[in-house]
């Protein structure tokens, strides 16, 4: 009986660890060691900077996707489309 209980407890622990690595956001992936200085839709037009911060684990956008202001991972072209629209709307005498 004790052996059975031990197996059940260990199984539950392993399941909780396995599921903690699942990302809930669309187009996200879990990385054990990723740069905390990743590009996003806000800094897409800036030159990449060197990052001396230690790597972090967690859910990050998959390759080819960047994080938008609303925390969604979107294709790079979607970031560019939004930025162009904002620039266009900011010009005097223009409407989107």
C-alpha cells in the first residue's frame, strides 16, 4: 500500500512539473534558457542591442513571432502593419 501511494504521489509531482512547462498563449513556446532582452513589436524598428542579462526560462514567442503590446505573439509583418497604421494616423490631416 505504501509503495502504491509513493507511486501515485511521484506521478502527480511529475505531471505537475510537465504541465508547468506548457504555455497557454497562442504561438508561444517554453524555453529553458532564453534572452530576457528579446525583440517585440515595440522595439522592432530599433537595432538589436547586446544583452548581458542572464538567460531566463519561461514562455516566449515562437521563432518568426514577436510580442505585441496586448501580450499576444504575432507574425512580424503584423507588428509592422500596426506601426505603419499608427504613424499614418499620427500625421496631420490623415485618417485611417
